[in-house]
């Protein structure tokens, strides 16, 4: 069984580490929020459509078929 003071010391150090991580996350969140305010769309562009959760709607990907291109193996000599 571990010594109770050793365990307490370990938990306190973990707590301090978590406090630092939370503070770092707060700083990053603030920076990301500030950078989102800096980026603005041109006035002529309509505002992005939002879904029910407030996220910007992503445009549907275009369906494209790749052009048939011969590969190096297609032109290689065939052996019996």
C-alpha cells in the first residue's frame, strides 16, 4: 500500500498540472476567438448558412469521375 502523504503529493502535482493545462486551453480559445473575429468575409458574400447547432454548413463535394489514364503497367509488355 502507498504512503498516504506520497499519494497526496502525487495528486497535488497532478492538480497543478491540470490547472496549467486549463489555463493554456483558455488562452488558446481566446486566441482562436480573436482570430475568428479578424477573419471577415467580403461584404458582397452572403453569410454562411448555419445548421441547427450553429455550425456553418459545408458545401456538398462535387461528384467527379477521374479521367481514364493509362498507367505504366498498362503499356508494359505482357509475358505468357
